[in-house]
């Protein structure tokens, strides 16, 4: 009897290990890196493949602008497609994330360095001249992918215009693919391209994932778990998909929510089983091995509220009631972050810019800094911005918690948002 009693804790610990393995494997398949197989993006994949075949195989220069909100699969599909056709299409490949360059003009030296295969550091004029010559001399086709291409924003947009004009040069061998979030970048920021058919890029927009697509992707991932025990309840998957698709259709957000929910349940089960194991070592009662506890709607809802707050849970009906002053403030902050390529602004500067934009729009009167702080606090309560307080009100740091697509959904006022972003800071 005593020997049997002594054996129970080790059996229990083994059971805990087996149950824990289910959670570990589930978390592993819910990663946000590029998967081996992409689903629900077959149409976009085919369009990219056709574009590459038409231009690289047939040796015709051209450009493609790929747009879509974060988490809609733009970079994943392109990377996956380029890897799949690597052996079929021989060309020189250049990939640059434009967030990595210090200024828009610095992209020229960056591209030149990639073309030469060695460090290139000359003046902007020399770099542009070198690239123009390189792209028009005889040789294999050049495929250049510029991710986050909207970061090349410059005075009169000369850098972006230059990039899209290169494939139209006589004897050019460049195929350019630009990737960014904004759907209307080429129309709104680069209207000159519309007048030059040879420079106008083909367009490919990645729409947000629908609820059905998110369910399909999550289910497909979970089927990769070797253990037959399902960790996520089907209703929890449906709930997560509905919540995430209601805002931006960001698949990475859905995967992250599910993975965090699994971590929560795993931690709870582990603590409970350790407690039971300790109790069983001092008691003759039979203690059963742990059952795999499933992630339910409750855990998914808690993760969404704790991690993402109102960004996901607030309905569009409620958000559409946001007062005009708050809408203008949010649009002003978005504009400042985009123009300055920064992640936060000081309240004083934010207030000054808010007043300028309000006057230019002719829709708000002056409010003092104290009133503006109260305005920002109301916006913060909606989960749209965050305030990092300072001893001096003017030095309070303001951060936007939403991306551009989420801001548009939250404000439900695309006309106002487009107007402010288009006209810029007065």
C-alpha cells in the first residue's frame, strides 16, 4: 500500500506532462510567422504569379502596387510566391523594408549597394544617376520589392515618383513591387502617375480577412497538432473570428488572441494539477490524471478585453457617436505620426497642430491646453490613444493605439479623415 502511495505523484506528474504537451503544440501552430502553406489568399497569389510571369519571364519592365491593412497577408503571400518560383524565374532580387532607411533619399544608396553587392555611399544625384544607368544597361531582369514603400514620403513625392518611373525608362529591366497599407497611395499621393500610362502601376488590394476566412485559417492551423485532443472549443474560434473581423480582419491578431488564451488556460491547469499532486501525496484518495481543459469563449473574451481593450470590443454603432472634436484630434494625431514617422507626440505639439487643423477645416474654435487634455482623456477612455503623464502637461506623451485602418473603422467618418490626411499640416 505504501509503495502504491509513493508511486502516485510520479504518475500524476507524467499526466501533467502529457496534458501540457497539447497546449505546447497548440501554441506552436498558432505562430504569426509566414506558414508553409497559405490559405484563403489563392486569388491574390495567382495575380502575383501572373504579374511575375508576364514581366520576369517575358522580360518586360513594369510595376505593381500591393496594398492592404496590417495582417492581411501582403508580405506573406509575396514572400511565399517568390520562394515558390525561385528556380523558374532567374533574375536579380532586391528586397528592402523602407522602415530601415534613415530618410527617403537614403533609399537610393541602399538600392545602389544592393545592385553593386558592395557598400555604395555617394550623393543623391550620383546614386540616382548610377541606378538609372544600371537599370537600363543590358543584363538579367531586376526584381525590386520595397516593403512599407509609403515611408519614402518626401517633398513633392519626388522619391516615390522616381521609383515608379524607373520601369518606364527606355530599355529598362526593372520590375518594381511596392507594398504599403494605404489603398489609395498611388491616386492620392502620386496623381502624376495617372497621366503617364507607362508609369502607372498595376494595383492589387488585400481585403481584410472575413470571419469565415479567419475560422478556416485557425481551424487549419489547429489540425496540425499531432494530439487528437482539441484545445480550442469550436465556439471560441467562431467568437474570436467574429470579434477580429469586425475591426480590421487582421489574422495575426486572431492568432495572437488564441495563443494568449491557450497560455492562460495552460497556466491555470498547471497550477491546479500541482496543487492536486501535492495533496494526493499526503492522502489515500485516488486522484485522476488531468483532463485537457479547452479554451472557451470566456478566455477568448478576457484576452481580447485585457490585451486589446476597446480596439476590438467596441461596436461600430457606439464608435460612430464619437464627437467631432475627438474625431479631429484622432485624425490630427494620425497625421502627425505619419508625417513625422514617429510613434508618439508631446501633448503641447499635438494641441498646437490640432488648433491649426481645426482652423483650416473651419469646424472648431480654440480650446486651451487644459480642455484639450480633458478631450484626450475622453479619447483614451475609448481605447484609441494612450497618455503617458508628465509633471508638465505639455510634455505628456501621446500614443495612437490603432492603425490607420482601425482608426477609419472607429471614427466612421472617412471623408473627414481623408480630408485631414490629404491636406496635411497647415
